[in-house]
């Protein structure tokens, strides 16, 4: 299930949103049947082979959909985080000057490179620090 509308208001919301993405998208079974697997000895070899192909195709399709849903949900979350960063600095534009989406994307990329996937709690502290530095440089 693709998730959107995370309502990011602080760094903690990012972690909660990531948990929501994965809890609402349980990982599908990745178990496939060997090509020689026999489901029913009373049926033909051809039928058993076709059944293996059909069920393995279902596994492939469910794994593909899971990955697509996770990637789309992660992209939705990323977009909302970028919007949050832009809005955060838009409030202070009179002090710090124009702040655009490209700058917000650069900040988010840096935060992600510093912290692993489970620790975005410091985002607000980074934003406060950047705001202070930009105000000092501008001012």
C-alpha cells in the first residue's frame, strides 16, 4: 500500500512515518518452488510445471509490488520532508534571504548521509543551527 500525507512537523515525525510505511507493507513471501516440484502426483508433469511457473510468477509479482509501494511511500515521505524544510525557512526569509527547494534537498541529503535510516531526530537541531548561521552571515 502506498502511503502519503505524513504531516511532518518535526524530526520525530519522520521516524514515525518510516515505521508506518513498513508496518503497513508487510514483506511478502519470497519462497519459490523448484522447477521440478510436484504439487499433485495424479496430474501431469506439464500441469505441475505450469503450476510452479504460475505460483513463482505470483511471488515475483508480489515482491515487485512491495518494492514499488515502499519506494513510492519513501519518495512521498522525502517530498514531505523537503516541504517541511522549505516551510521552516520560509518563516525566516526576511532575516536570511530566499530559501528554495534545492537548498532544502541539499540539507536533507546531508542529514541522510550523516545519520542512518533510524535517526532523524536531530533534523530540527540542524535546521536551527543552519538558521542561526544564515542569520549571522546575512546580518
